[in-house]
C-alpha cells in the first residue's frame, strides 16, 4: 500500500493517540486555571477502536505510535491496551508521554506489556516550584517513577521540560536537570512554550532555545550532534564536561514543520492533521457507524490533504492570545 503523503511531500510515519483529556496534575500552560469541561466517558475512544486505528495506519507502514493525554496512566487498564497493541503488532515502536506520578506502581507492568519508550514531562526539580506549577505536591512520586522505570529496564527515557523564563531557565535549575540526567542516564529535552487557549502564552514567560543554550554554555560547553532522524522535532546537543545529551524542541523560534511526519488522534476520536490547526475530522463517528476501513482511510487522506506547510509565526503579535482552539490538554501531546 502506498505511503500516506501530504500535499507538501511529507510522508506520515508517526501517529499520536490521546487516551484521555483527564490528568492528575494541573499545569497552567496545559490546562486553564479555571479547569475544563471533561469529555464524557462514552465519547472517549475504546481500546478496540484504538487498536483498529493502529491497524489502519499500520497498513501504510506507520510503525511509530505514541500514547498521550491528558495523563495516559489515569486511563483504567491502560496496561491492557499496550498489551493488545504490541501483541497484535510486535514490530511497532510504542511510546508514551506521562507525568510519571503513577509510574512507580505501573512501570513493571508497562514494560512486560511491551511499552518501548517513555517521555516524562517534568518542568522543575524544585519541590515548591513543582507544587506551584502543578497544584499538586507530587515531585517525589515523579522521581520515584523515574527510578523505577530505570530499574525495570526502560533504556530509552527522555525528560521533557517546557522552558519558562521564571521557572527553569536559570543556571541552578538547568544544573539540577543535568544532575538528574547523569544519575539515571537520561536525555533532557527543553520545549519552547507554545500558545494554546487559556495558557496566557505572552504572559507565561516564553523563552527561546538559544537563550537556554547560552545559559548552558555559561557553565559547560554544548556541542551539536548530527541529526540522526530527519523527522525529529528535537535538535540534539551534548555537554562536553558531563557528557549529558540535551535536546531543544524549538517550536516557536526554529520551526521544524518542513520535516513534520505526525498526525494526532484526540481522546474523543478526532483526527487532527496539525497541532496548531483547529481543523479536525471525526473518525470516531465512522468507527461507530459500521463504516468499512476504506471509508476511514479516505477521511484520513482528506485530513492529510489539509496539513499545513507550517504553523503561523507565533512571535508576531497578531497571532497572540486569545488562541481560539482547544486547550492543550484536550488536544493531546
């Protein structure tokens, strides 16, 4: 079967599937401080529906899938879903983005079920700052989860930190991340804060990757590494003295749209070709009305035809808040 290719010549190789919009943390850049109206449970894709979608994408030789949220580990029986997917398609690379609060108790089961990779969202290593950001005192649980994941054999673990000027952009904070990376043999990736509905992007302390690199270079020396995966969202660097690998996902200042090979499925079954485009396609309706696979594939191709060449320049004031779209937590990471 021919590859899924958009009108800009980009071949889709990675699908991100949100399992839920619910989360056990309340990070303000992801969820508005006033909260959101949760998606009703019967509107969330079932495990069987998710497996069917994976099988459709798999036929197009797509073998990279990431489970996101919300927080995917709050989804009941999530280990069963991973086992279903990996039993049916053992050759895919199945990843998960998690805040790791529940990881200590689930890491062993996730590993046995077949989960391949973990991306752990962690923006600060200061307990008070963590509580202020997330509205929960759970940093100790997160750190225990990271340790447990290493203990049970997860070799590919990345820490994703959203870079915020007032939160984690100073030398002390960055050194704490370096120390964590050395202790657990992790890669740390810093993500530029992006504008979403309700996250006060302009007032939230956006900071550019280059600024962070300057701070790193003030206490160590960053050396750029060759790009191994041309579709990667991250540019990779290594600190000369510590040997720690540092990634920068520069969604705002150094966009990578030209190499984007991703599509997203929201928790309520909407196909979203671009993270920052409001255009969505209702796959759940087709999954539930008895539509054949070819009808679903046709909708996927239609959505793919609407994939942007690139997102707007967020550094221009005309694009800044309010952003009239779903909140990040309801889109999926």
